[in-house]
C-alpha cells in the first residue's frame, strides 16, 4: 500500500446499515494493511479547529520563562508544558526538535480516577486557551469512540466493547510546536520514527509534508490529509490487544527542506487511552494456529508506565 486510504465517519453513523458495514470493512482493511486512515465526517467544526490553532500559537509565542512555569515536575510530562528537546523516541538518545502541551481527561463522576490523574494546568495569561482545549478534547474523544465501535465490529466483538474502557480514560490532547530550524541538526529530527503507545491516535495538522508512515515493504510514504480530514492510526495498545491483527505502524516527522527551515510547524494529536486497569490481554478471536498468542498479559497502566520510562519522561 503506497497511500493512506480515506474514509467518512458519516457512513458509519448514517443509520444506513449497508453504508455502516462498508465503513467497517474499509477501516478494518486499512488498519490491517497499513495502520492509518484519513477520516472525514468527524465532530470538530471549522471554528473550533481555527480557535484551537490560534490559542496554541498564542501559547507557544509566550516568553520561555512564562511557558516554563507551566512545566510541572514529577508527573512525567502528563499535563502542562514540556520544553524543547525533552522527549526522545524509544531507543534514541537525541531529543526531538519540538515543544508541546498536554491537556488530559476531564473526569466525570469518578473520584478514584480524579485522584489518579494529574489536574489540568490553567494558563493564566490566555483566558480562552483551556476552554478551547477542553472543547476540542471532547470532540476528538467522541470521534474516537465511534472509530473504536467500528473496529469492535470488524474484530467480531460487541459494538460498544471499548465504551466503558475509554469513558474517563487516560487520554491526552497534545498540541506540538516544531520551531524553525536555525542550524543543521546533527542527528535529531522533528519526531524520530516511533509507534504510538495508546489505542488510537487522531491527528490534526497533517496537511502538508512532514509526517511519513512506513509501509510493509519498509518504504516511507508521505501521509497528507485533506483540510477536513483527521489522520487516525493504530497504537501499540490496540495492536497488542489484537495480536498484531491491527497494525501499529512506525511513523516520523522529518525535517523540512532547507528553504523551509525558517517556518514553524504545528500538529495536534489526540492519544486515545483507556482507563489504566483495562486488561490488554490478547483477544481470543485474534489467536489461531497461524497467529499464536504473541504477548504476555498486561494492563494498560502497566504498559504506559513501561513506555514512559523508555521515552525518558519518567525515571525508574
């Protein structure tokens, strides 16, 4: 496969069973073959997207000393600001050429999880920033819920299989700023080749070159979405849970050509995580004689902690 398939969520929620089944078939095939789709028909309207980008740019344009006061020690970067070069891909020494912010879950009616998750960080200088971030978080979470419902049907599971695992899940909305490049990077790229940790990732800002996906032949192909599309990929948790039936694909953000070094790039991924006590044990229906069980049993919380240590965001 040498391009990213495009699907429309309106087919799934249309009420027309034939269109719904066709969507399930198309997204299932894409996730088995390349692990990425471009999705139209999501729940983010243009005004919300424009407002979010505007507020995100306003934040990253703040002086570094102001941004730094929102970098919260001791929480592995799970909320608030993470400064330039702090995160590296698994197995890489060089820090990625980016700074970012984390919005986390807005827990409803669950005091246990309210105590488990760090609180969201309020930016005093930008009164609209947190409200716009929350609205975008909710719409992306809603979109992700329907994508996972389609995948449940593809896997032969009950349609709402994932619903209770993602309700109040440990999901993250991450606005990223890749600043202009001022000198030849020695080894670092904007985001080194990696797979995502979570169930699925919904990416805003994949218009234009930069994001690349590795296909089964090991070739890097450009992943470019239309302005009204989200790029959505399978993460390692879902790949593990399905015994690699659904593919978590390596992807990267390459540095731009030299003539574009002076430009910033912004992208905003939403990492859909379940609650931490969800068991990621391989689904029985994904095991057969040609595909024996490939992974040990583990919870989502245990897996996340392992990976945050590997990324350098939490110390052992």
